[in-house]
């Protein structure tokens, strides 16, 4: 492992690669320098170097392929990293073969996701690609053997992706795994107003907090995301307002546990939601992410009122994981089955038609046949229209991995049995013939339809008419399947256009201020930076990056930095007092 990887770097400027000459070597080397008499008429041919020195590589021109696994929080992080790289000049490509560097954004929830991540690293290395890894896997276990020598971006360091990519392209290994803090208090993460490339220009994913208050015995994500840290309400509202100004018509709120939002900063989830609905334009919608039962119990009345709001989907994802109290106790879930039922029953009564999605783990250590049958009865009782069934995978370093395991064959059979039960009923058959309002936001996987959602966040497939995209329209439901309905737009229905401006093109960078879009020619004049604050690093110079936090630097060759400074001074982008 290179020396730079032996310990966590506090800052990228601490890097000294193995090829760099140490100052003492440079000093002692002078003693062995002797003048050489040059013979007249003699010419010495200089052989060009096969490979230019690493610092001569021009940053910001390479192609980068980004792959993200896992939850919507991770997808939002991936969008932010893509946006910053594109804003800096890198070309984001969908073709992994033509990319110079692969940025792999991982998920640590289940073994298969990490296996895919590990295999992608191997494939990149076999193809002689530069590799940067991000996400929960390297954050939780940065010293795994297959991560040796690789650059790592921690989950709270995504605002420094440009720096890490630059150094990786130049042959250095960089690891930034620190936490964002303000006066010693942990923050929710990187700023929300960073440049971003939305995978879907119509949908904005906003992480309202990171981490959680639980300590579930099976969860590896806790090792990566840590304890609860929430963003202030004003920052979240500002991000939502900015998104609508960029043509977004649907907002997803995400985190490891949205129900716990605000407990660390003296507020709560309903207060945030009431603030957000005030800035949602007519025809746009808000979807709330996953919340665990203990925290939603405290706000049931207010949550019911919010979920009845016309611009909020009547949808809630509440993981139960098991219907056995003894299994829940072993999981350290901090609630019992009665708590879950209380939440579901109350919301079903107060929010007619609400969609409740839930998660179930099959084969958790110690789960008996009787425990599993309790879970089966719960599914039979509520007939959840959206059910995520997961076979238990022991994650390294978690308490559950050390518990006596249920045999693999039993886990597989229970997973199969529960899946068969789920597919035995069709939740949407009774909706054929209904007239519904739906918001059209994306294209179906088979490219034959557009995908819309009704007020309960149930999927409705509509004809592939470009005039429908981004619009809220009325349809007649004429067919129903297990996971979707099909609707035909009605001729006399109202059409709502939520966007207050034309949506960004696919792949276009969002979140750029006007100064960043036009810099350096028309950018705002920056505050003078004393020369002492721009450190020289051998043949590299550290310069501020416009969207990075105060004090952060991006490192470029000294000659290139000097040229950049001259151009910025000429065009008025930097004070001439620099």
C-alpha cells in the first residue's frame, strides 16, 4: 500500500507521492554536482520520455464513468459528484469502455451489492482504468484488501470529488474519510447547493439528514453514515425552491431515517414538511422517504394532515422487518409489532387509500418457524401493495454476524414462501375504471410507456406522448397488473404544468450559480487571497475551487496554476490584489 494510504489524510494537501524528491535529498544532491565542459560542435540528442511526468497531465479533460448502487441517498450523492466533475470540465460518459476513470459509488446493505462493487473494481483494473471508490463500503471498511492503493471519497466528503479525481488521474492515491463539523458539532454532510446532474431532470432527491439514532444489530450502514445529523430547515427549503426553478416537478426526501429528522437540532419532521409544502407549486409533488415506527409514533396526527395535503403523496415507507417481537428485540429495532400496527391502522383511517410500503428480513439469526409464521400472518392481514423481501445476509463487523445463523436452505425457503404470498394478490384490480390524476415523470424500462404516479404513489403507465412528460394529467384506468396500472388520458381533463421554467436537459449541470456558469469571464470578483494562503507543493499549487468549502484547495501543476491565475486576473475573475 502506498504511504499515502497508511493513515487517514486530514487534507489532500498532505500528499507526498513516492516519486517526489524529498527536500533533504535535493539539498545533499547538490554536493555531487560538477561543471561539465561542453565540446564545441557536439550535439547531444535528447530522447523524449515515453510517459510524461504525472504533474504534466492536464486535469479536467478526461472522461469519467460513474456507477452507483443502493438507496436514493446514495443516488443523490452520485448526482452531486457528477455535477461537480462536469462543472469543472470533466466529461461524464455512459460508456464505461471509453472512460479514463471509473467512479464507483457503493452500497453496504447486502452482500450482493458489495460483490458487484468488488467485481467492478477488478474489471476496471483489468482494463487499466483509474479508479476512485465512494459510498458506504469504503467509508465503513477502508482497510479491506481489495481497496488497497485506491482513492476513497468518504460519504461526507463528496464536495471534494474534483480534488480526489485530479490526484488519482496523476497517479496518486488519496483518502478523504473525515466528518463535516461546525464548532465540534457534526453536520449533515456536504452543502446542498453544489453542482449536480440529476439522473432524471424532473426529480430532485434531497437528503434531509444522514445517519440515525438506532443501533440495529444487522446494519452495516450505521458504520458508514454514523449518528443522526440533520440539515437546517432553511437550507432544505432553499434547495427545494432552487429545484423548482430548474424545472423539477417531483421531490423525494431521503435519509437513513426521515422520521428522526431534526432531533439533533431542536426541530422535527412535521415542522420541516409544513415549511416545504409552502414552496411546492401546483402540479408538483413531494414524496417522503423511509421512516422507522418509533419516531413517527410521536407525530401521527400531524403526519396524517401532511399526507392528506394535495401536493404530498399519500405514501409512507415503514419497515417492519419481522412480526415477531423476539426477533425485533434481537435486531434492536426499539419497537414491537403493536407499535407498527398502531401506525399503519391510524394512517389508514385518517388518510384513506394511503400506500404503506414495508420491508421484511427472512431468516434473521434465531428466527424460528413460529416467528416466521407471525410475519406471514402480518402480510396476509395488511396485503401490502409494496413489499421488499430480503433474505438475511450477515454483514462483517455487525453483532448479527456473530449470532447463530439460520441454515441457508431455510432462509431461501422462507424468502420463497413469502414472495409467493406477496404475488398471490393483486392490489390494483379494484381500481380499473377509475379516473385518476397522475404526474408523468419518466420512461418505462421497456421504453414502451411513460411512467406516472397517482396521489398514492401507485405506478400508472400512460401512452408515450412527449407532451405528457412533466405534466399532471387525468387518465382513465383500463388495466391493472401486480405492480402497475395502465391509464388513457381523457380529452376533457385538466393538465397542470408544475415547472415554472423549462426543465434542464438530461446531463445538464444544475445548481450552478450564475457566477459559476459564466466564470471566469463574467464571474463575480472574488475576495483577495493572501499569498501565504496559497501553498506551493513542490511542482504543484493548491487553488480554491469555487463551490468547495472555505479553505479547501484543488491541486494543479504550478505552471498551469500560474497560467490560470493570469487568465483570471485578465478577465476580472480574481482581484488583482492577489
